[in-house]
C-alpha cells in the first residue's frame, strides 16, 4: 500500500512540475523583457567654445539602451546625424574631423555603478564606468549623471568632456584656433520598457 501511495504521488508531481516550470519560464520571460529599456527620445549634443567661434551640434537619432537588472548602458551614435547651425561646419565635421564615411558610428558601452530602485519614482545621482569607441579608437570614458524614474519612464541625464586628441581627431592648423581641445557633451534620454 505504501508503494501504491508513493507511486500515485510521484505521478501527480510530474504534471505539477511541468506546470511550475512553464509558469516560471513565463515569469522570467516577462521580467527579462521588462528589464530592458529603450530610448523613446534622446538628445546628444556637443559644444566647443573658443575666442573665434562657438560650435554646437545636436543628434536626436541615438537610441540608448538600459538593462535595469545589470545597470548596463549602451548607445550607438550615428555621426552623420549631428546637425549643425551652419552647413559648412557639418561638412567639415564629417569629412575632415570624424571622417564619418570611414568611421560612421561612435559606440558607448558602460555600467551604472550605483544601485537604483527602478520600481520607485525619484532621482538618483550615479556614476557610469565604460568605454567610448570613436574614430577607430576605444578609450575609457567615465562620468557622473542622474537617473530619474517616473512611472514606466526613465530619464538619463549627464554632461562630460571629451579630449578630441584622445581619439586621434586632428584639427588642421588653419582652423586650430576655432576648435577647442575639449568638447562638452550633454546627453538627455527618455527611456521606456522595450516591447517586442
């Protein structure tokens, strides 16, 4: 009789295990998709101040991605998507400086160091450690910023400097006084949960 009871229990457990595995898989799939946030809109701009002329450009085509489970951040920036006030500046930027035909994208991969509660509304100051690959050169690029959670949206904001010589971007001697050695970069990105 004991054997019969044990056998019945084991038969009943098997379908239950399959059901639990199935439910767990569904939950995990939902959680994984909920952990990935993609930019609904973003603005990456840079500014160069010199005695001769200020230069600024805005790129609204980038789509930063954030994994809230790991803190990983990634963004691909299409260099030709930067818009300048003067068409000639845009032409020089693409042809002479970043050589966008040869190096079409800049890619940043980093990680938010601090723990952020993405389930609670509020703003958290963070630091991000990672690498920026631009103009064929990959360098460490670390900076501070803020993460603001509001409902299902996450706002990423940061401002940092890039030393253009670090990326082998050469400025012709004729215009060297027109372009600063350090460029101020500002990033504002509004992210929402990624939906397949």
